């Protein structure tokens, strides 16, 4: 990184000192203005509500970096997931309909979920576009389980919040999120503690909350923002719009927005990983690839199609191509942080609503990234469904 690229951002105002930054964001505000998980996500990524957004981030920051991580769901919740799977399987029906564009799509109905009137339940039942029908779409429902990490928000949650967002998979999503953030922070500090600049990228990051929390933490710990270049990418323009709204709301990020792809600070942009030109920018020392590999074919234990007795299709884009794309963006001896996706009934519930997954255990994941010149360093955390695996690219 050139000297110019580390000084291209405007400095924060003189009155915003590191000590003052630490005082911004009071989780107690969430107790004065009770906020449910889905409301928290909506407030976080919508215009305005800056104080509440700071409070949510402060609560998550404390629980992620200063508290013990939660344990995976206990046995009784796993049994409840099995019961829920078979109950939902018996009560879910489908209809083939024709949309306004003349294309046929599958509509899902389930009386239990419909009666709950919960936003996450509605998201499960909503149909998707043909090009992304396998994805669990939408930053709001996908970020809602993260809000259950905050004790101030959890105490206002209802029964359906606990059933849908703090389920076996929900608890694993929270654990994965925490382990991802901690692994990213630790990897960044290794460079910064040696006085070295570091470039980080959250690839296919949805609404990028984990990387935002890492940047926020680094700034509050007094690290030089001129040494940090952090990029959040996603192929969905709506997700990128949400990220940019949040970046402009938080004190720790809005004063350090990157002006170009190469300049220091934090930024977000739309990018298709399989179409991006890695040669057009400097490589990254740290790349996170969380919650996306399970949608790509190849190096799997099993697939949704096999579970449902459907013909297995070789789908593009494939995991092998994605792994090579990520490798080309990663500097030699750089770090890749990604996750497994093991078979668990709590995860298979989503299959009942048209979501398609490629299940990949630790051995499968090792074999996949090995072809792209990555070797395992350690496992950051293990749940029932996810492990967060940390790899290093060989020189």
C-alpha cells in the first residue's frame, strides 16, 4: 500500500477523541426504549435512529468481544427442531403460480407460520426470483438472529422470536457470527500490532455487520485508521444500500469512510465475486467468506436434492470457481475465514420452503480450499451446523 493510500481519508474532527468514542453508544437506551429483534434490524439499517443504532452496536460489541460466546443449542432444542421439522413438513403445502412477468413460481403456505404473523416466518414463505430462489434472501431476516446476542434485546423478545431466531440454527448463526468477528479482529491485530497496514474484505457479506463491528472495535481500541482498508461487498444492491446507511450513522465509521477502492477506511460496494477482476486492486490480507459457500455446488457430503430424492444437478457458479476467485484476491500468507455447513435437522427446516443447500463438513471444506492453495490454521468455534475455519494462503 502506498503512503498516499494510507492518508487519503479526512481526519476525524479534533473533538472526537478515542476516549470520547468509547463513551458513544449506551446499551441502556435499549431498556428505556424496548426494541424487538426484527425492530432492531429495521432501526439499524433505516434512515435516522442514530442513537438507537449506536446502542445496538454497543451492546453487540460488548457481548461479542468482552463476554463468553454462547453455547450451541442444548439437546432439548435439537429434539424440538426434529419435531418442528416433521410438523412443518406435514403442514406445508405448495402451489405453482404465474407471476406478473409470466414466469411460474412456487408459492408456500403453512397455517402455523401464517398465524404467527412473525416477519421471519413471512420471509420463509415469500417466494424468490428465479435467479436466486435457493437463497435465504433479505438482510433483515438474516440479521435478526444476531440481535438475540444482545441481552437488552433478548429480554423483549416474544415466544416466536425464541422459536424462530434462537432455534438450533439461530443459535449456531449467533455463534458463527461471534467467532467470525473475533477471528477477523485477531487477524487484523497481528498486522497492526507490528505497525503494518492491513486490507480486509467481507465477501458476499449481506449487510456486513460483522466487519463493521470489527472496524468499530479497532477504532475504539485506538488503532490508526490510516492503516486499515476494509471493504464490504455483496452482489445485492439493496444490501449495499443498507450497509452504506449504517456506515454513515455510526460515529466510528462515518468519520473514516474510504474515498476510493485503494484508500484507507471502510467502504461497501456491489460486486459479483465470480465476475470481479482481482487484478484491478491490491490483494487483501484478510478475507471473510461466511454464509455463502453452502449455496455453491461441489466438494459436498450431500445436498438438498439428495435429501428430497430429486435429481442432483451440476449447478453454476460452482464452489471450485469461487474458491479460486477468492484465492486470487488474497495476498500470500493471507487469511481466509469461512464456515462449514453440516447436516442438521434444524438447518433442513429451510429446505421445506424451497431453499437448497450444499452440505459441507470440515473434511469437505478442507479439500475445497486446498485446491485454491489454502491450508487450515485452526477452528475458531464449533456448533451443530457451523464451524468457523481459519485458513492461510500459501506463498
